[in-house]
């Protein structure tokens, strides 16, 4: 965002677009200048224009963000409904549209037929790969927690609800201290208040989907968000590298196994990826066209990313540090201030959620506390104000260096050398020994020393080398700020997560950390490298194009081979129908289900079905005590309290113990198989497994 005087009029490159709307800053002559020959399809986007495809996907991403933020705000106010969330989103979009009139001249908007065709093709491929989403109605892990919270917000209108079992002062067995079930935390035992874990932007968006189309709507929200993320990536690649880059980016991202898995897996990573890519696209458009409104949108997207995930704070701090640096170097113009305005507009709300309703989750994930974050922001702001007048000579020198082709080549070569060095370090890192982490109360391998090798399982070694080539493509050519935004963010997060993922070492779980920022960044760099090969001229033209074609074909075959089994898989598919059938045993009443505690880890019926029965199916569900001698009094208390509601016992093995004055009558036996993807720390999981469930539901009544 150069603060230097405006560049002289440039001659527009031949561009295969037809003008839709004339620029608000130009007259008829400028409009006629946008009418260009339609045969030069491989040209990049004219930097004087915005394409219909770019504007469309940026507006769509803004709509998703507005709907999610509006839904979350309504849920925090205990006023969530489909109507309130929708009206709030419309209000936010109206404000955003109004601000577009205040952000300076708008560039010409053109159709860009090649870009639209690529967006259509990539969208169809992504739809085919991502839909349907996993029908994940199990309470064992984060995806089930998000789905349950979405249904809960839709039904109760709030992030925090009251558990009638706690307010009735009945004995309630917790699955762990402070948690009724996995991820279902008791925030105020005296008031019976329950607040599920996580940041709640993604569940708020799922709540909108549940309100529209029930559980199936929630299951297919993530795939549709994933399709939009692919479209934004295609639009970004089209602007940065032309048609070849856009086509390969859409192809490879749609087929990449980590992307396909996460686009079907109902967690917040794909939503965060969409926000990240939309921010990059907004900044790229603003950098080229000097239009300030996309920079405003980009700042908003970065802040909303912190509402979605705790590690979104990293991108926020990176953005603030970047703005401070540009200010010191006298390179921050009006576009940068509009970006800062968008960033600041949502930051207070993001901080409120992180250190208020989701404060416990923030602390458990070892996110820096609010004083630390405020101190870091303060250092950036004060440092920028103090250092700017002191470093005027340095700013001028930096301007001379960054404007010099010679210095750009030297500095770019240094960046490439550092990346090659880090790549080499990743190769030899296992020789330094294994890495360990604390998992609960025990120490296990983190496999962090294997990070590069694990990434190669999904990207392939030629793919990783293409990432390096993509960095070289940006660093060794004449510098463009929009391309460096992609390189800078990717190089900021890739080494960080490769050094220590701070995540479960099991695959596919481990890959989640990379999906929001690193996976799309790496794929876009690969696409730029392939486009660079395709664009070579002279005697290298045919060999380069043959190499680019062969690499694209190789990656397509490998990625498709890896992802097709995932496309056909449905994680815990059928679990929703099992819990629905259990709920049906209560008829029109709200049943009370008491579950035998699980005797083994992770896939026991109690772990999978007890909490969804409550939060998705709207029954009352609670665990039985682990000590058998405590069960009779526990059950009797529930039967005595719920005289007008059916009470059930759920036992996986054996029969309920004899309880004086209580009759237990079996009403239905459930047995079957549920699909789950294989898990491993030492190889890439490539197939699904099936796990059995078998339990019996008993109706309990007074015998006297």
C-alpha cells in the first residue's frame, strides 16, 4: 500500500473482458479504453479493473461473514432466530454497501469471460468432491460439538442454556470435572447454566442452517462454504497469475485430500479458510486498483477470523504488525487506513468473545491473555508513532531498495535461500530425535519432527518443490505487493505449524491446523509456479509447458486417488438416525434417558449418542454414576421427579441392576455398524473402518 504519489496513466494490457459498469472516476473515453480484444485469454487481470467474478465471490464471502456475525450476536443476546439473524446480516451488508460510496473512486467492472468459466468449472468440481457433508451426529469430538451447539442455538436462541436437570437439584453425573459430556461445559452450576466449548461463530452459522433445513442443512453447510473458498482462491489466482494459475489452483485445491476432508468435516477450519482467502483477495484488488473498499472488507475478514477460531488471533497480530511497519516506512496510504478501520470494527467483539463467554476455552488453549494482547497491540501502535519521525532516512532507503530491480533480485534470492534452508532442515529434523508433548497427564510423541514428511503424504514431494518454485516465482520477479501478501502469510504460518502443530498427532486430525491458511497458500504458490513454467518463452517454451502439463497431470491423478475414498465416506454416517430412533421411544413427550457409563474409549454408544440425544434431538440425557451401589438411589430420584415424562435406562452390556420399587422393561434393542475413517500417526489414513454398536433401552416405571 504505497504512499507515494499516484503513478502516471498506464496503458492497459490487452484484456479479455467486456465492461459492465464504467469507472466512477472516468468518463466515456476511459470506459471505451476498457473494451479490449477477446482473443487474449491468457492475460492476467487488467490492474485497472475489477472482474464480475472477483466482486461476486467477495460479496458472497461478505454475506457469509455477516450472517455468521449477526447470528452470533443474536445468540449472545439470547435473541437468536432465523429472522433476527437474517435481518442483522442485511443491516451489516447495507452498512458495508454504504461505506463503498465513501471509499473513493471505484474502478471499472468487467465480465472477464475466462475467469467466469474457470469459476464455473472449479465450482462444479468442488461441489462434486465436497457434497454431501459428513452427517456427524456423534458427541465424541469437535465436529459433533459444533453440530450440537448449532442445533442448540437454533432451538434455544442462545449460546448458554439452562439444564433442567441441574436446576431441579437432581444428582447429575459429570463425564469429567466441569463437563456434563465431552465439550458440554457447566459454566454456572448454581444456575444450571451450560455453555458448550469452542468459539461460537461457526455454531451460530450452523444454527442458521438448522433453522432453514434441519440437520441435513447443517451437514451440508461446510461443503458449501468450502466451494465458496475454492472460488475465492480461483479469483485470487486469476488476479495474481492469470488463467493457468486460476485453473490449476481450482483443480488442485478441489482435489486435495486435506481440503476435501475438511470441507466435509463440520469444524470451523473451512470457514476460517474462506475468511483468510477473502482477505487476501480484497487486499490484492485494493493493491492493484487503489480502490479502498476491498481493503476495508479485508480488514473485517481478518477480525471475523478471530471470532471463528482462537488461532485467528495470530493473523490479527500479524496484520497489526504489518500496518505498524508500513506506517514507520511511510508506505501506509488511505487503503491501509481503511483496512485498519475494518480490522478495528470487529476486534472489540472478537476480544469480548475470546475473554468473556469463551474465556475458559481461550485459557485452556494457552492463548495469550487480554493484557498480553493489549500490550502487544500497544507496542505496535506506540512504536509506529514514535519511530516514524526518527526513521525517515531508513524509510527513504527502504523505498529506494524495494524500487530497485537489482535489490529486489538480491533480497528475493535471500528469501528463496531461507526457504530452501528451512526445507532442508525439515528433511534432516528427524535425525535430531523425536518430539514429545503432554497429552492429558501422559507424555506422547507429537511427531513434529516428521512434519515435512507428513505434508509430503498429501502434497507429494514434487508438489512441495513446486511450493518452493512458487516462492521463487514471486521473489525473483519484479515485486508486487499483492503477491507478497500471499507469500508472507504462507511463510509466516507454515514454519510455525511445522515446528509445533499444537494438536493431536493423529491423522486426519493433525491436518486441521494447516487447512485455514497453509493449505490454500501452498496450493496457490504451486499454481503460480505452474503458471510461471507455462509462461516461459524462447527455446524453453515447449519443455517448460510439457513439464507444467506433466506435473499438473501427476498431481491431479495422485490427489484424485487420495480424495475419492474420502468423497464416498460419511463419518459416523447414520448416527443421527440412531439418536432420532432413540428419541422416538418417548413419543410426543420429552424423554429422560440415563446412560450406563462407557467402559472403553472413544466409540462407546454413550460417548457417541448421549449428548446429541439431548442437544440435537431435544431429549433429556444424563450419565449414570460409575459406582453400581449408587445407581438405585440415582434412578429412583429421576423416576420420582419426572412423574409426567417417560424415563429410560440405556445399557450396553448386561441388564440394569434390581432397584426396589422400580420396574425396568426392555423396549428396544439397537445394533449395527457406523463408519469412521481410519486413524494413524505413522501413515496416511486411506480407508474407512466400521465400528459396531449394541445397546438396549429400558423403560423404567414404579412397580408399586
